[in-house]
C-alpha cells in the first residue's frame, strides 16, 4: 500500500442503516468520495424491508412524525416524495372505545390543548390536569432542572393512574420504547416539544406506504453511486486500524485505506470494532453501559375483506399496543400488524403463543372470526437502547479525529428513532467537512 498524500480524502462508512446512508448522502452531495460497507445483503438495518410469502413487510412496523425534519428532507433529496410515500394522519390516539384524542385543525399548541380538553375516556378533572401539565411544560420550555423518570415527572404534576395509563404511558412507550418507570422524562419532553409545540403538521403521524429499505436506503444508494460513491453489500467490516495519515479498514474482501471512517453499525458491533483502539476506551465503556429494549411485531394475514375501523389504533391493557391496518395504509388488504414495544411479560411467551394472543384480541375487540392465512412474528430483541434518565451517550466526534460515530444511540436530543439516526449521520458528515 502506498502512503496517501496529505490531501487524500475518502470516507469509509460502516453500516448501511438510516444513520450510515444519511452520512453517505450528505458527503456524496458535496462531491466527497464515500464507500459504504454493509454486512447484510440489503440496506436498512433495523428499518429494513422483509420479504415473506412474496409479501413485502418490514422487520417492524414503523411510524414517523411530521417533526422528523432531517429524515423527511433526505428522503426527498434522494428522490422520494413525502406526500406519496406516506399516509399522513393528523395526531390521533385511539384506544378502541377506552380513550380517544384527535388534534383539531388549529395552530399548535392550541390543536393539542383543545384535543386534550375534548378527549374521550377521561373525566373533566383529568382533562384539565393534562392540559395544565402541557402548559406547565411549555412555560418551562420543555426543560427540566434535572432529569428523572417519566413516572416521577407524572407524579410530580398530579397526572393520576387513569391519565397515565391511557395517555402518557402509551405515548412514552411509542416514543422512547422504554417503560415509564425507566424512561427519561427529559427525552420525552424533547419529543413533545418538537412534535406538539411548533407547527401543527409536526405532530402528524406518517405511515409509510412502501417498505423501509425502498423508502430511503435504497434510493440513497443510487444517489451515492450517481455522485461517484460506492455502496458494497454483503461485506462486513472486521477491523479498524488508525494510522497517522489514514485509516485501514479490513473487510471480508481485504484491507482498504481511507482518510476517515464513520462507524454507523449498531452499538454492539460498534463496541466490538472500536474496542482495540486504546484512545477510545471511554467511548467503548459508554456503549457497553447501554441497555436494550425489544420490539415485537406480529403480522396476521386475514382474507382481504378484513379491515380495522382505522388505519392505526391502540388497545388499552391488552398485549397488542398498536394495530396497523396495512390494507388502508399500503393496499395490503387483510394484513394487520400488531406492535408490542418495550420489555414486558409478553417476552415469556413463545412466538406462536404471542400470535395466538394477538389473534384472540382481534377477535374480542373487533369480532374478526376469520382464520388467518398466515402469521409472522418478528422479534427484535435489541430494537433500541433503553432510554433512561441522564444517559451518557457517545459523541459523534471521538478522541481520534479520523474516527466518527453515527447511530441512533449516539449523543442527541432524541430517543432511538429514525430521526435520531439520521441526525447523527448528518452530524458526522458535517464534522468531516468542518475538519477539512
Ligand atoms: C421493530 C422496530 C420498530 C421501530 N419503530 C420505530 C418507529 O416507529 N419510529 C422510529 O423513528 N424508529 C423506530 N425504530 C428505531 C429505528 O429503526 C432505529 O432507530 C434506526 O433504524 C437505527 O438506525 P441506525 O442506522 O442507527 O442503526 P442500524 O439500523 O442498526 O444500522 C446498522 C447497520 O450496520 C450494519 N452492520 C452491522 N455490522 C456491520 C459490519 N461489521 N460491517 C458493515 N456493516 C455492519 C447492519 O447490518 C445495519 O444495516 C424501530 C426499530 C425497530 C427494530
């Protein structure tokens, strides 16, 4: 291998999930050479399309919010069209007959306050308490003097058990994938601030009509290639060595030289790759300290005439937390996705027991008596990091200027979400550009 010239610039990106592909698009759009190494045969990572029985599913049903500005910007930059790619629903929480809240066509945050005051399934006093809590958070600029759990915050502001069970707990689990007794109140407030307090459209719920690999990573790969970059699939990175003037990346295909590396693999893989780098001991310790939370998605294919009352609705005190009617969302008639987020007793069930429970709930709640054609359970045991208070998350810049970190678990305001992943990738790209 020749010694590279001092102006040599060529960025390796490890991982073709949303974080890695965002970094790649940002760099490639500025004419900076990039190579993405992805160990799997397809892009997308934890938000990827899965083909089952010739039907396109995702490894888990995802939902975006209107405030996911960077994700939506990049989807459009690589050729997507947000209004065509998603079913856009105004904020609505419907726990089938037990609770319902729907945002009105009013400017934020009035749309939410009116929705809270009109919520069904709460007493008048609970509605006032919820609206007063939101106004208090607003007056605090959604900043707590010190972080605490969501349970502690709710108790501090008189949000009683019914309010918590019907409103705050489902919201917290959906946003942070962490139970309220463990979840960071400050991170939940960051999401509430961005989704509820700015523009009304920020609280819109965006349900993808196409699979998650097609939605962004695949388009991003075409964009990168058109801008002179490379995306290499089925090529895992095994080792990173940092030298004075370059970084050596060893893959299943050999060793390659780059000026910088952005490690955008999941936290467990990132820790493994970075562990041999002595300068990054503190970073690896932060990654090792992260705990993880699961998400289960149960897909049930019924005859095509089966549908739910709405494209998306929740269930109160059932195993299924949220149900998605893929017929109404993506034209996949009769296909229902049940999502069960965060840890819980459902983890003690076998996949078949879990699926049967979901089917029994669909029968009890909606009278769906048809026999499913097939069921598919996808268990992501490490879907996200456990978003607990005062969590120390590694920064995108590391102690080694040539090594950067991207991923939903790296430092940022957001919990483990697509937007958090995308923002981390964009930050890495900006970090490389700023260092030039
Ligand atoms: C079931 C489920 C449901 C979810 N629902 C939502 C939701 O509704 N809304 C939301 O915003 N977020 C949701 N999330 C979270 C969201 O999917 C993640 O935050 C996001 O996809 C993380 O992206 P990432 O790029 O940081 O990591 P990853 O997606 O994990 O990407 C890492 C990539 O690195 C690759 N890789 C690993 N090892 C190597 C190696 N040695 N060499 C090269 N490549 C390697 C992997 O194959 C992978 O493609 C959900 C997650 C799951 C699992």
